[in-house]
C-alpha cells in the first residue's frame, strides 16, 4: 500500500510540476556551462554548442556517413557511451539534437553539444540515460563520406527522374498520388511492389498477387514513403541505407545498399 501511495504521489507531483520541466533543464544547462567555462551558442531548438576546433570543407547532408570519435555523458559527468576508436554513423538515425549538431560540423572539427530532453531522448529512459535527461556529447568529426548521395543523384539523373526529398533523406517520385486519405504507421497495407538494386537487379517483388503487411513491421523508408500516397497511388522510392538495411545489410542485400522500390498502394 505504501508503495502505491508513493507512486501515486510521484505521479501527481510530476503532473503538478510539468510546466517547470523546461526551465529546470535550462537552469541545469546554465549551471553546467558556467561550471565548465563554456562559451556556447544557442540554436532555435534549444541546442547549445561550442566548437573547440572549426574544421574545414563541406558540411554533411542527410545521406552522409560520418566517421566520428565521441563521448556521451549526463550532466553530472557520468559517461553513458564512448567511442575513442572512430566509428561510422548515419545522420538521420540520431536524436534530433545530434542531427542538428552534426550538420554544423566540418571535417576536423571538435565540438561540445548540450542537448535538452526535448531534442534528446525526451521523457523516455534509454539504457543508462534517465528520462528527461540533459545530455552532453563531445564529438570529433574525422571524415564525411557522401557516396550514398552520389549514387542516388546518379540514379536520378540516369533515369530522368524529378524526385522530391524528405527530411530523412528519402527520395521519391509520385506517378499517381492516389486518394485524399493516407495510411499511417498503424495501417495494414495491400500493395504491389518491385524491389531493385541501383543497377536494376530485382531482389524482391510481390509477384502475381498483392502483398499485405502491417506498415509498422516494415523498413523505415516504407514507413516514411508509403503514407505520402493515398489509395490507388503509385510511386518510385529511392531508399538510402539508413532507412533500409543499414551498414550490415540483410541476406542478399549488401551493407550500405541504396534500394529502389516501385510501389502501388491498393488499399489500407
């Protein structure tokens, strides 16, 4: 009974203090900045950042692969992740604060990013990161690899496509937009589709009979792309690896593959 009362009291306390969450985060960040002697810039989203080294050259784009070294820590200094040996990351697979921060970096730059929960992990605990945490990333950018975007641009050019791009780096052409109603992540979809590699080799297709899938079970590129169409719509979707099968690939799909899907949305 005592545990129930304590839990209920905590829940009511959270509700009562909800309006103060952001000011508390701001106060934590302000104290941290002073304690560390940082001279930060604050973006419109609330990201705070300071560059220790500026770097040179181009800035990353949505489909860049970045080679980085990093340390991730909580505002009390607890380290929750570290990569002293450089690792490769996709930009649009990261939390919003890191996506924004990465786009400010050039090769050779070193920066500290202070990320409030609103553009971090929010109100959900993630591993050793408590809910509503301010998190700090110290990052060095070693290399920007744009071969994925180069491949996509070449495919679009070779096939005379006029493609649109989503913020996640998905490119698409809607040959027929379909009806006004659109599916969502909870929808079960009925489709005809053909999946191809960039060289035109078919690796998967629905065949003679339409396929039925819960959209929530499919790759992120489909979850982003298919809701752009209504019933009866069809289009071409050019899916970069971070929205497909990633760096490791899957079965007969090599790592870092750009995938082309011709999709007709029959029903949902």
